């Protein structure tokens, strides 16, 4: 299951230096609801390797502001505490897998 990330837990993830991906979403966003099951599948698939989580943009405005999240869904990819890639808009599981695999390289 995808980790539910908040502004506070995001800072902890960033400080850990471990690779992670965050899906910025909202309940009212149709494309976000379409991407949700894909994010859940990826969280299971990469469990123990990469943390895959979801952040509700309405409940966590600080992180959204810090990273300039203007459109959702947006998925950000982090490695060694640094933003290394992003995907804006609805995309395929295959495309997201490719970006997650780069985090493991």
C-alpha cells in the first residue's frame, strides 16, 4: 500500500536519503483517481526498494508550495535527498516504472 505522506513525514523521507516517489493528488481530481490504482501497484512492486507514497495537496500545502505543484496528478522522484525527476499528468505504469528503475541505478 502506498504510504500516506504529510508535510511533516515528507521532511523525514527527504532527510533519510533513501529513494522515494510521491504522487501529489486530490480526491476531487479525476485523473488522480485513475492514477491511484497504478500508484498502489507500484508501491507493492517496489516495496523494500523504493518508498512510493501519496500526498493530498489540499491537506499538505507546504510541500506543494515548496515544489511548485501547479497541476495534479504530479509524481516527484527523489534520490539522495534530491529531486531527480518528475511526471506531470496522467501517465502509464510502464513510464513510471522506468523512472523508478532509474532511482535504483
